[in-house]
């Protein structure tokens, strides 16, 4: 029997025979094939991130399985409103839930708090982003 985990934009499922995971919508439509390890799928409110096995970078997909951009990221984190991404050079940026860039990947550090996310500029100043 397959394990199913309810998540915000879909359901992650694991095939017990292969131990590989995929994502389906609440109506059962497959949006990500059952071909990934459990730790290689992250699900946000409206998006899915898949770690590419070859490049080990995270790729971003919408809630219907469409790739949102051609970039890969070292790290991806979701909150209620935004997607935080870290590029291959180690800099953080911010995307909307549809993948549109709000802030480019140019920030040296990031701090995640329950209601606020902070991005550090090159000049050691911080930008505050409301994440609720």
C-alpha cells in the first residue's frame, strides 16, 4: 500500500515497493511522477520543489506540475506569501508564489522568523519582509 501525506498544494505519496515519491492533486491528478526520494520533494502553499538528481539543485514547479523557471537553486524555502531561494553562488533572493522575482539573488544572509524574514545586503543593512 502507498503512503499518502496531505500537503498544502497537493499530496505527496510514496510507493512502498519502490520507496519513491511523487505528488498528486486532491482530485488524484499526478503532477509530479513517483520517481523521487522523499527528501527530494518540498511542498509549499502553491508550489512544489524537486531536487534534480543530476545537478542536486532544486527546481520549482507550480501546483499543476509546470516548471516555473529554468534556474536551479541550492536551497528553497516557502512561507505563506513568498518563496526564498539560494543560488549556486550562495546568495538569497525572493520569488512570488508564481515564480516572479521580487528580489534578485544578491543577499548574503537570511533570517527566518515567524512573522518576518530578513535579508542582509552587501553593506550589512537588512531588508524586512512580512511573511504572513
